C-alpha cells in the first residue's frame, strides 16, 4: 500500500511522511531519513515540528541526519 501511494504521487507530502514512519518502524533508518529529508524541504514549518514528538520516529533519534532535522524544526 505504501509503495502504491508513492508510485501514484511521489510528491505527496502525507504519503512521504507516512512512508518514512513505516520505514522507521521496520528498522530501515536510511530509507526513513531520506524520505524525511525530502519531505522536510517542502513541509510547512508547523508540520516540521511534529517530527520531534512522533513516536513512530523514535528509532531515528540516534542518527545525526535525523537530529539535524530536529534542530531545523525548532
């Protein structure tokens, strides 16, 4: 289902964020962070703040690339 959503509209921000969460939950940190980086560049500032609190992304908090996104979201 996730792949279908991204295949239909690869630029859909909700699909990209949800796919990042799914990858994070599956332990696929590189894929999750890459999707978040792309999403982050186009998300509105208020939406960006959500990454600091989303429990689905907890497994990513140890990675410098993710922490850089968190800092930008402040």
